[in-house]
């Protein structure tokens, strides 16, 4: 028996497991939805869905929660990608939630729509009757995520109750929920940032241009570089300058920091990540810096 | 602000090539230890010394260490998420961590070791290739270490590493390490554990974690990380029994792709290829694999853990919950089986509640759930009076479902042998279970052919009488039992030679030889030994039936197993002669022809009969041969006399 030759490299093992999760969820939930932001993690999700269900169409819709403060490059990419794969995109807009009075826009130089999108997301889930939402969160992103389940349950208010999470043994997922509840599903839980980039490179997936080094007007705040944009006010002492930067995550322009980098190709990005010395979140998400427990709190409120 | 290592195009390409081309595989391991054994420190040390700790995390550790007044880096802070929770009394669960070296990618399932958390260890261990059990050198093997070892063995984790930690606090003393190894081995001998490695470490100072320790020159083995990088895991998968649980049917609307229908799933066992004959269970339809599809196109073979889609050559009824297998190698299809459950819910097992079982991609309603016994995980004692299971209890149950499952025993296949139990009212996952192989694991012999009830014995026209008369002698089985080194094989071989030379067909079935092939998949725990005896008894019976004298040389330490062999022969009226080759343990140990005793004494071999496992002396054997006081020649004479008296010898020509 040439047993040892049946070797599956680690990325393909992670891929096979993620595909398994997607098929389980498609089979056991009534109305799943895949959340797609145009960011690298959700780009991987889309590819995994193709792997799981082609040549048939996805057995679920794709949805983006649009804050209205996204990078234009990301939105442009989002629409093009959806067009290419021939799937249906639902856009849930924070702008609409504000207009309808569901949420109130924050003001001031540190205003962000990050917290607001939770309400928009939950409203959309309710409106469309979704009972499972695929997201691209990974356990390596942040300490509070290290114990997150692949299937994470939310009550009828979208809240995450630590006590009510179910043990996950083997690859046997318990997908039972009650009316009104829903699950967040994280097929790439076990992937690291490097895995994601390596996968994007191996699969030759396109990503929005802001992930690569480019020239941009930025200013420095709290040790991070922010894009100069209509969505964020500069305060005294802050000064715009031009720098060669790239982004490690695609979030709102108002709260996503850039890193100085000259990595202009996928290979260089992978090489850079492999040699990186700072975690992705610690480096570029202002909202995670607010408090150590930031993530945990937001998770309870229904954020990813 | 952080700075990046500037990499030139050339360097980037090189690094990228190394990353993508190295055939890295994935090793999952679970860590278990009692509170304060140093588990967090060990994980922190692994991450830190293998350079996986990023600047911002390290700053946090430095600051906190200072704040706490330490003069060293408290690496346990890297993974202290759980500790904080423990103190606040909220969720305690499994936390996953990731790191990689040039050899492998690792996923750590970090499970809190508090004694209440059997459930967490089961969760973390369920998918583990390897378990690290931490033992504090000062405290020795505690009840909880035993619990961890027991759970590792129940969940069939293929590799166990016992890290004896805090060696710095016992002056790096070899004797302390040795006595812990001894004690652990004694306990492990009662369990089924195939690969146990012991490593003396100091997580705090880094000895033998990533770097070899200079403080323990007496330790010859590799440091922990080296072991993790090199332990052989490729053959832990079952590549023999083809098993493909269907998850989902891919059926595009005919407007896009005409007549396409494929069954999607993840290979749970075996290797599947286009052209293979297959059987779909539980329905029983047959077909052939027409193609194995992936997003990239068709592939020539699929093996675990690949996710693929199978197309079959026939239009048959296959849906989610079906399992595609090979006709000549079938799992069990039944709605009744026994399982070991780990109860995971605050609400105890209650037979009035409605439960469902999820197994592979099938779900069935529980009709009957009877607790046979509860197991005390520290003493391995069975409480037969138990009627319920509570949070963190382990127990053996009989389950009856309203629909059949398609399963293997967990020992045979971790995917097709595992299940969860869900409470229908709360949707909670209340238990995790492993399916037992009732024939092997059952103490009382299983009802005949329970697992293949539809297989009929093929009669032939040749009767025993005609056969034996034509050959000129009858067949029979002579069963030599006794301690390793007692002289069974020597005696049996000598008898074989005498019979053959005299023109009588005889054949030696040597236990060691059988373990190379037929019984090569079996270990040495009680269940495996029972199965070893069961198979050997069946082979001997067939040989005896063919008119040959089967000479079995097998330790066969348990009276019940030998009785099984005797009854098997009695059931078909074949002679069965039990010979007890009796030699004192001291003598066997002194002879030690295979060096087994020496290895057992050195702690390298767990469960050797006579040392780490019991031998039950036959109460009423047909013959006792004392190899201490009598010669081989004399013994052979006595065996032949007995055969003559029983009319088994060939009539002189
Ligand atoms: N002297 C010594 N102390 C250790 C060692 N490993 C851990 N410790 C200490 O033991 C205590 C408990 O360690 P920790 O890793 O938090 O244990 P956990 O509860 O198993 O995670 C801490 O004070 C550690 O510094 C070791 O190898 N030697």
C-alpha cells in the first residue's frame, strides 16, 4: 500500500474542510447567505463556494453590507467579481438605515460607521429571512476569536451568548436552530492570514488594488496611517502627506489603517506577510484598539 | 510604527516559492494538563521559540509581565484568554492557535485541564492527530493525567506525547523522570495507546521544547517541536475502506449544463477511482464511478480528506445521507449499536426527552437509549448501576434508532464511527459518541454473524467424512497457551515437525507471525487481544476442518477468549486440545528470546503479559507442559501420546 503517497498539502486540507462546512450548511439550513465585502477573506469564501457547488449556481445569495464609506476600489471590484461569477448580489446599505432612522450617524473626527453596520446586517437578515450567514472571520485574527466556533449561534436579537454555543466535535455540525435565530458560519476559521494570501496566489484570484502598494495621501493618527477622505476629519496637528502604502484589510476608509509597503505583487505580499512582525488587527483596525475586550463586546452585539 | 522587512523582487519570489512548493502538511494536536502544570507556558514557549509571536503581542506580554512584577517573560500570557475567563467564571472551552515551521503547519486545540472539563478535552481531541499530556515533575501522574490519557485512548488519537514539565524544579533528575514514565506506563498498559513518547522539559526555561536541553544529557530523544515536526501521520488515515458519505447533490438547472448530476462529499476512507464498482447504502443499489469531479476538472483518484463530487454511471436514487462504498468492503447498516458517550450538557441524560443522533450526513431519531455502565475515568472502574449520565460523564450505552445508520467502529474509522446526540427541544449538542465494535468490544460473545446477517454459509459437496478419509487422517486444533517466552512456539514447532515427518498434515499458526498479516491491525489491549484470539480461532477451525492439525501458539492470556475458541470448535464437533505451557515468569524473563521483557522493564513496551497485563492460568487444560523441569523431547512425546489417545494420529501406513 503506497499509503504515504496520498498526501494532501495543508492548504488543500483546509480547503477540503471549508468546502465540507459549506455543503453541510447549504444542506441543513433553509436560507443561507454569503457575506461578501470585496475583502481578501470573502474573496476566498466566494472561491470556496465555487468549489463546493459548481457547475450549479450557489444555493444561496451573496450580500454586502455597504457602509457608504468603503474604498471605491473595493466597490468597483465587488461588482465586477459578482458579475464574473454570475451570482446575485444583495446590497444592504447603512446609508438607508440612517435615512430610515434605524441608526444615528456618529459625528466628530473619530466618527465611524463600523458599529452601525451591525444594525443594517441584522435588519437585512430579518428582512430576507436568512438563517445562516457565511463570513470570512478567522480564529487567528484576534485572541477573543480563538475559541469561536465554526457555527456560531445568534439569538433572535442577533446576540452571541457564550454559554449557548455548542461543542463542535469531529466535523459533525449541529445546525438546528429555532425560528428567528440564525447562525454565523466561518468556513475558514482555521486559516491564517498567510494561508489566505497563499491561497489567493495559488488560485490566482484577483483582489482589489488597495491591497497592493500604491501612492496615497495619508495622515498619521495613533501610530497608524489613514487615507485622506471625505469620511474622516483631520484634527489639529495632523497633516496630510503622500506615502507608498497598502492595506491589509478592506474596511471603512474612516477606520482602516494602511501600512507602508512596497509590495506590489501577490508574491511580494505573501513574502511580506510571511516576514511580518505585527498582527493584522493590531496593526490596521482602529476599532480593535479601543479596548482589549473590544472584539468580545462587538461579537455579543452581533458584529462579526 | 511597524516596519516591514523590505524584500526585493528576487527574495520575494524565492520566499514565495519556498512557501508554496514545500509539501507541508497539517498536524492538529490537543494539549491537556491540570491547572498550573504549565500548559499555557508551554504553548507560549512553542510559539515564542519558533518565532511565531508578533511584535504587538510580545509588547503586551512584556508590559504585563512587568506589571505583575516578574523578572522573566511570562509566556503563558500569550494564551491567557482562557485564564481570564476562568477567573471570571464564564465560558471555558477549547481555544485554537496556529503556528507553522518549515516542516509543518500546526493547529493547537488548547483545552483547559480542570477536572470538570472532560467535555472540552473530548472536543479538542476529537480531530487531533496527537495529544500532549502535561505532567508536573513534582506532582507525578495525577488523577487528571490519567483522565487525559484515557480520553486520548478513547478518541483513538494516534500519537500521545507525555511532557514531564518543570524538570528545573527537580534538578533535572533522571530518576524523577523515569519513575513518572513507569507510573504512566502502568496505567497506559490498560488502555489502547499505540504510540506514547515521553519528553522531559522545562517550559519556563525552554529545555527540550524547541531547543535540546543541555541540562539533561541523559535524555537521548528529540525536543518536543522536532517530534511534532516529524511524527509520521500520513498512515493514520484509513486508506483501505472506501467510504463516501453524500452531503449534497449537485444538479444544475438543465438550461446551464444538460443532465449533470454529481454527489458531493468529503472522502471518509479509502481511495476511490473512476471505474470502481460501488454500492450505495443503505439502499443497496450498485453502480460504477463514472468520474470524480472537482472545480478544476476530473481527477484520477480521491482519498481522505478530499472534498469532491462523484458521478455514477447509472441513474439511481442517491441523496444526502447515503454512503457510497465498495461492494466487497461494507460498513455496518443498522439502527442498533453500542457507543461510548461523553455527556456534554448541564442537563443529564433523561430517557423521556427526545434525542436525535447525527452521524456522517445522516440524522435519526433515538428510540431507545440504555446506559450499560458509567466509567470512572480515573480508576477505569465500571459502574453498572448507573442509569443516567451527567455533564462530563463517560458511559457505554445501547442505542436504538428509528432508521439505520451506515457505520464502522470508531477504531476502524474516526469519521464513520463518530456521532453527536442532539436534544430536540433545546437543539443543544448533549453528547459526543464513538461507536464500538460490538463483536470486539463485547465481553460476552456476540450473536453469530450479527454484522453480516444475510451472508449464508456456502455448502459444498465435499463432506468432512469423505475429505478426512481420502486424506487418511482427521483434522484438529491444538492450542498452546502461556506466557511470552514459556516455550509455546518451540513445543508447537517440534510437534508440527513430528507430524509432518510421519506423513500427517499439520500447520503451525504462530501468534507473532499472524500479527504480520491477518492480525497486523491489532494492538495489545484487552479488546484487541480478544479479536486476535477470535480470528486465530476461526482460522484454526478452518484448517482443522480441512483435515490438517492446526497448531496454535498464542499467549491468549484471557480464559474467556480461550473458552471462545474451544466453544467455536465444539460447535462444529472438531477436536480442540488446550495445552498449557507452564513456565515461571522469572524463567521466561531470563530466557526473553525476543527481548520483550527487557523492553517492558525499560518502560518501552506497555502491556506485556506478565508485566503490564494479566495472564489467567487455564483451570483445566488437556495437558500441562512444564518447560522448566522437562525437556522439549519429553514434552513432544506427551503431546503425541495425547493425540493418539484422542484418535487424531494418522494410522501407521
Ligand atoms: N519552574 C518552572 N515553572 C513553570 C514551568 N512551566 C510553567 N511554570 C510555571 O507554572 C505556573 C503555571 O503555568 P501555566 O502555564 O500558567 O499553567 P497552565 O494552568 O497549565 O496553563 C506558572 O507560574 C509558570 O510560570 C517550568 O517548566 N518550570
